[in-house]
């Protein structure tokens, strides 16, 4: 059994496992249940796609695929950061509309909303 046969068999097994991971992750993107779950699943899909490209690069010997995988990794990272920022912005906007104020504003003649002790007995 030659080295090429072992590499080819390992690449086929890796592609099979990544297909299973791809379908399970796609199910999580569709089913959710929350937006952060979907964002994490999309990030995972990017990782799986990078894995597919890397295995194809090893299997075919065409090294340009590695550059494509690196570019996809950079774009996937930026997309994940953008989604996370969107979720944070959406969360802060909803909290600002629905939530009560966190603290009462300071009253006039007080420091940070606390009464000053001016020598008065309690």
C-alpha cells in the first residue's frame, strides 16, 4: 500500500465526515432557535468550507486552493464580527426601549444621588 493510497483514503474519509458536519450545521442554521445559534452555525459552515477546500487541495495537489481557503477564512472572520456587532446593537436597542432606567438621576444638591451629611443628626 503506497503513500498516495493512504492519503487518498484519508481524504475520502475526511470529505465524508465533513459532509456529515455540513448537513448537521446547515440544520442548526435553519432551525436556530436563536439568532446567536445561527451566527455560530454560519461561522462553523465557513470552517467546514475551509476544510473542504484544504482536503481538495491535498487530494488534487493544486496549491492555489490553499490561498482560497485563507481568503475565505479572513472573509468568514469579518462576517462573524459584523454579525456579532449586529446582535450587540440590536440587543442594546431593545434593552433601551423596553427596560426601565438602571438608576435614578442625581438630585439637585446631592453627590451621585446620595444625601450629604452636613452635621445633622439622624
